[in-house]
């Protein structure tokens, strides 16, 4: 059996890994090693392994996994067996496997000896089935019945199937009913096609049946959904689903995306529909990207007003405690009292002396950031100081009132070639690369302020943030499709935003 899978439609052949099939976007995976092309055994071949091959070839991502010899058996040695990838590796050889050309000996296990195909046929035929699964939705208006084999289900201990069991009833949303058959077949074969439309249903079924491996594999496809819906309906729904299923990884992935796109979420009609639990989780994060803290407070006030009596006074106070009032200028707070008088009157003490902290979020107001939109064109050679992708600007030393009037000078640069880096006395090996340096009087604040600056990558036309990166020694290499864990939703067409982000630090003196 050889590992195979379908790619997004823009695939092409690489030098070490190739696809063999009728179409360039799908086929049998073959690997070139020791001067000879060989194949990959499909034992352990899942979406994680498919994503690695896709990244190795420079493609956006894998849609589905198709083990089982669908594209025919290849010639040459089986180079790789028992693959175990995390999904973030840059090539298959970085994954765990038995060794080049080392193939597992066949045993009596039903999942070896090529029986996965025969077990699939057994499910399809229903011959000698002895166990019934009744699938219904919450309305109980529509019910599906499947006859399966008890021996297969007993491989999944969380189902608590015993020799005396005869049936199992499960509630599944009606929209997921069309995917139940494919899921049950997976229990026999450990093989399934996962698409964007089926991912959430398969995750839900895997949660109900306690199939954790499938939950993890399917969960990876959720990240492909995040940039697809600029209304944020999908993201909010996925988060609430993650809460119901206890999937902490899914919750974190969605919250991170919403944090990076917080300003767009606030401007969306969906904001008024999010739950208290979700609002509370968002307000506690320091990776929120938005204009300033006052912008966030105004959004929270609007959300509380829209919710009405649903949010009690105690719940209001708990949310307001997450607002970092000390980072809002006093004159701005004074102006806001006229647009939120009822809420402010009820919680005036919080507005004036509320629990707060000096740690900023990622503020993108003009006083804290600068944007490069034209970074895809490799400009002709410029002499020192004339590069079109260099900007200088100043920011407050810190958002707090103590340092707000003190200014720090910054220079932001984007380099597209080794020659450009050389012009500034630095060596660069990957492009594009961003450089963000402070100069002038910045050093006078280092005893109390540490700058944890950020580089934000946004899709130029879709207006969504897809990556946020730290600067290491003032440098940040911009990731591409082959180096990012997530597919880049707007390759070669994005903008750079340099953001100054002060934190109290240095010698440990606090404000």
C-alpha cells in the first residue's frame, strides 16, 4: 500500500518528491533516494504527512488523504514506512520513520496485510453485521440506521461496547448526517477524505465516538477555514464548537486569528452575537491587534449595551477589569464619559482606579506603527539612504501617561536582495527580510522599558492579518508558503506593518 493524497489545484513536481497520476494535482507519492525512485508505505499516512509533502513541493496545502493503492502500485523499493509527522516539518525525511528502505514485517493485525480495502468492502456490504447505530438529530424528525460489526467498534474503548451490546444511539446535527457513513467506514479502514465542507462534521463525530486521532487530524483542516469567511460567522461558530467539545487547541487557534483581526471583528455585525465566555477570553489577551485601548473600550461598551440585561452588573465589572485603563489618555477617557454615561456611572470606580496593567496590546494607530504596501516589486539598486522601502518615524516611549510625551526614533526597512542588505552593512540570506531599529534617545529608557516590537503581515486586498512575528536582534525573516505552518492565504501580495510595542522590563524597575 502506498501513501497518496489530493492537493490543491496548483501542484507541480519537485526534485526529491513527486506525484504520479493522471493529473498534476493528485497521485501516488514517490521519493527519490540513493539514485532511485521509490514509494511510501501508507501505514500511518495521514493529513500531517500530506501537509509535509505539500510544503516540500511548495504548495498551499493538502485537501485529502487517499491511501490504499488507488493510483496503482509503484515500482522500485519502498523507501519510507511507518511515517509519523507532526505536520510542521519541511520535508518527509525530517519526520519519524523506520529508516530508508526498512519496511515493517507483516503480522496478523487486521490493519496490515492490505486488509483495509477488504474491511471497507465489508462495511459497504453489511454482510454478517451484528450491531445497529441509530443516528438522529435533536429534533428527532429524521433518523438514520447503520448495521455494523461489533468487533470493529470494540477497538474504540470509549464507546463501552461489550459482547452483550446490540445497538448505540447518537445525536448528530442533521447537517452532518450525510457524513456519518464515511465516518463509520473510517472506523473500519482508518482512511477518509477530509474536505473543508466535511471537516466540522467529521470532528464532531470523532468527538462523539472518542476517536482522538481523527479529531487531531481533522482539526488541522480547520485552520484552512479561518481566512475564508470575512463575516466572522464561521470563526465564532468554530470557537463555540471548540468550547462544547473541549478542544482547547481549536479554541486557541480561533482566538489567535480573531485577536490578530480584532479590529475587523469589532467592525462586524457578528460582534453583538458573541458570548460572554468568548468576549472574556478575548479581552484577556495581549496579542489583540487594534488601533488603541480606547477603541477596545468603546467596542466593549457597545457590546454590553447590545446585550442588555443578559450581562449583569457583576459580569460587566469582570469584563471592564480586563480593560487597560492606564494606557488610555485621561482626555480620551473624559470624552468617552458622554457616550457611555450609564455604564460609566455604574462602574465609575473602575474607570478611575480600576485594576489595570501597563502591558500594551499590539496597537496599530499612526503614532505606533508604519505600513509598507509595495514590497512585491524589486526596485532597482539605490544608493545608501535612498531605498524606497525605508521609513523613519517617532513614537511615544510608552503609552502610559508617565512616558507618553517622551519620544523614541525608529527606522523600518524591508530588503528584497542581498545587495540591499549589504548597503547597510548587514548580511541577509532569506528574502524578504524586515529590519526595525531604534536610535537616538531610545537607550535612555532601557532601564525601565523593553521593546517587544511586532511585524504584522496582512492580505492587501482581503484586509485580514494572517501572521504576526517578533523581531530577533532587530531582524525578522518574512515566512513563505514552504516555511509557515499554515498556508499563506495571499502569497506574494501582502503588506508589512511595523508596530512598536513597549513593555516594562530592563533592570526590573516597574511603573
